[in-house]
């Protein structure tokens, strides 16, 4: 957890996750408890209504048995319910005009006004239920009103009710239990959320700690996945891929530095040795002149190498801006053929221009000219006298394909994967004799990719090489 030492506690991810967990847990718990409370309250009210319906039916049944002894039945019924400890019954009977015919003795303690409009709305066999708040009493009452016909002559409305004290106590106990359990639940939830957050972020801490150990000197190290195939493993795989790319970049950088040092050391050491030898004793002026000409040629070689290295570094950093425009590729290749044909003739090499279709591409004229110049120059350089070079341009499935085929020394199969690497030369001695430095094909490959194209190579030792450059055509309007 060393990565957390410099982070303020309230800014740490595990602290924020714990807060969100507590908040979510609290809201969820309150919603569940509220739902349970309301559900229980609804269920208890339904139980009270069912109880009142049973009492109402029992009352109606007793009256219908002895309709002539109406008051006697009422007093007997009242005597039966007085002894009840739970759910005491309050009742009154109203005639069709809404006047009170009979009431229970305990009804006097209630203030329950008669609502004539509601009474008129009660049909035979129907009923309505309501909750009544009685002034001076904490507990409301629940009343059920229903119509009763006695001996088909007398029409009454029976109102039976009971107190909701038992329900209030039950709900009160539930509230107390919820309020008691909620803080305990929240504390346990907070501890659980903290542990879950720490456990969930443990792989992040491992990644941070291991990543801090990786430097330029141990880029071969990798993070070990947990084999869970989750987001953390995907993150570890992504970081390992990034480290691999960095390792490759460092290797190329170190290789480039070593190659540049080697390539520069050789001509500079030679020039120094020749200069020391030249200064060891007086020489004729002609010998000094020849030495200076040699030095200029070698300096030109070094200048070209430095320019190519600067160009490649711009390529790597995406700073080599390309001036894109529509170019007639057939005309560019024809001009290059005219120029290099003279050089090929001087070396007694046949350089033929085959089928050249009219092709337009979008690209940087200078870079494309550099691309094909390098390929043609290499073909002339590595093709012996009496050999042949063929160049052609054709359209193929939306691409312009430039073919440059020679009958030179060829490239071994084992060298194919290295041929486009910087400073790589199949034959160092041949390359140095011809003034090559192993950067031309690297530049060619980058230019082709920058133009959304590619370079393909086929070669056989002793029979020659065949380069095919594919560039996308201008989209037809």
C-alpha cells in the first residue's frame, strides 16, 4: 500500500468507494424497511376490516333470528362483547332516517358524527369502511357501516367499529426494532464496504507497486496476471503490452545508438589516420589535393547519414510533416527512369520501362520521389554489369502497384525479416563500397506506410529481387 502514503485519506479511492457503499446501503435499507412497514400496516388494516365484517355478519344473523326481540338481541350481543380484552367492539344502529335506534354503552365515549350522505349511498349488501380520529384519544378507530333489513319491514344501518391500538403497538414495536437495528446494520455495512473496497483495490495496489519497480534497466520484467480473466487481468495485459512496446523502443534506440556509433567511428577513424599519415612528413601539393577530395567524399557520406537519421527521428516522433497533393505517379516514374537510365547504362545494366498506366495518387511528391529513388538506386547498386532492371506501373483493386525487378545478387530468405531495419545490410562490405549505410529501405518503408501503402519483397539469391510498392488510388468522384 505504499502508493497510498502520499494520498490524503479523504481522496483515496477505497474511502470514496466505502462512502458510496454506505450511502447505497443506507438508502436501500430505508426503502426496504419503509416497504415492510407500509406492507405490514396495510395487512393489519385488512385484518381489522375482515374482523369487522365477521362481527357485522354475526350481528345481522342474531337479529334476523329473532327480529321481534330487537332490543333484547342487541343487549345480549353487547353483553357478549363487553368481556373482550382485545379489539373491543363499539356499535350503533340507525334507522332509515338516520336516527340512532340503539348504541353500545361504550359508544358514548366516541365522537362519531352521522354522515347522512354516506348512509344514503349504502345499498343492501354493500358497506363502506373508514378510519375515524377521535379528539382526545391517541389511537384512531376503524368503523364498518352496512345496511340491514329486518323481517322485510325495518331498514337499519349498523355501524360497528374497534380501536386500532393493537395495530399501533405492533407498528410501534416494528419502528423501534428498525431504529435499533439500523445503526448496527450501517456499522456492519460500513466495515464490510471498507473490507470489500480494500480487497477490490488490492490488485491495483499490486500493479502500482510492481510498475514502480520497472525502470529502463529491467524492462524485461512483467506483471503477473491473476488468471481470473476480469478487468484487472485485462489491465495487467495492457500494461504488459505497453512495457513490451517500451522495451522494443529502448532496444531499437540502443541498437540505433550502437549502429550510429559504429558507422560514424569507422570513417572518422579512417579520416584521422589518413590525416596523421599525411602530416607525418611534407607531401607534394597534388597529394594534399587528392586527400582533401577523399575527405570531402567521406564528409558527404556522413552528411547523408546524418540527414537520414534526422529524417527517421522525425518519422518516429511524427514531426515529418507531409505536403499531400494529387500526383500523377506515371509522370514521376517516367522522369526517374530518364534520370537513372544514364547511370544504368554507365554500369552496362539494361533498365527498361514496362507498362505504365496513367495513375493519380495523393501524396508528398518529395517523399514519394525519395522512396522510388532509393529502390531504383539499390537495384542499380546491387545488379552486376550485364544485368537487367524492369520497372512498371499498373492499377490493381484500388491500388497503384509499382514493380521494380532486378537480376542482382538477391537476398537470402533468412534476411527478409531484417531487411527493413535501420543500418541493416546483407553484405556490409558491398554496402560500404557502394556508399550505402543501411537506412534507405527503412525510409522507404516509412514513406509507404505514411501514404497508407506497403512494400512487398520477393527475392532469391543469385537471381535478383522484386520490390512491389502499393499506394491507394485517388477516389473516383
